[in-house]
């Protein structure tokens, strides 16, 4: 029987972190299924999904705990849901707006109030080409409830401010 684990990793960024994780998972008979990893302000942050034989669960958890001595903060949780269990449509959007304090809170509050699940979210700020004013950028994949159309979602987001633009991703 197989088991699935969600593993999070946080550490000071340096070469070899992903290799150390991959080697540890492979040595325990695990299969690396999905991951999202980033470098943020000198820190490495990773989130990954691993499957392995249930009989090897404790071996992998012990091996991952052993990586704490290498300054890796690791948590392991049992996966509780598969993407196959999600209902409604999944869409990708890109949002661009003038940056301001609280913009992520405004957007996330609107999504939560409409019962929209955030599957993934990546944000960054950069200077606008002509004015050099800071611009907020977000790319998100969202799980819409069956009762909400893409057009209604776009209209809701664009009501947040006059400068906010929403585009659908392919």
C-alpha cells in the first residue's frame, strides 16, 4: 500500500539542498511527485509531495528528521486530499495593479468571500516601465465554485480598484 506525504522545508539558501532532499527521499523508496520551491531573501522554501510504500513511512520521517542537523527545518504531514477530489472549474489568472499596502489581503478576502480556493499564488513587485512606480503582479490558479463564472470572478476582482487589471492565463 502507498502513502502520500506533504513535506515543507525552510533553510538558509545554499547549493545542495534539493539534492540532499532528493537523495533522502530516494533512499527511503519514495517517489517525488510534485514540488514548489523558491529562494526568498536568502532563504530556501520548499513544499513537495512524496509517495512511498506505507511500510517505509517511518524510515523516511526519521531520515528527514536527521536533516535538522544540517540546518534544514522540515515538517512532514500525511496528504489528505487529491486534486481529483476538487470540484468546479480551475482557472489561471494574472493580476496587475499599482502596489499598495494590503493588496494581497484585499484580493484574498474577496476570493474567500466568494468561496474560491487558491491552488497556487505567486506575487512580485517591479517598477513600471515609464513611471518607475511599483507595480504589483500576481499569478494565481483558482478553484471556482460551480456557481461562479469566470466573467463574474473578473468583474469582482476589477471592482477592488480602478487600476487593477485581470487577465486569464492559458
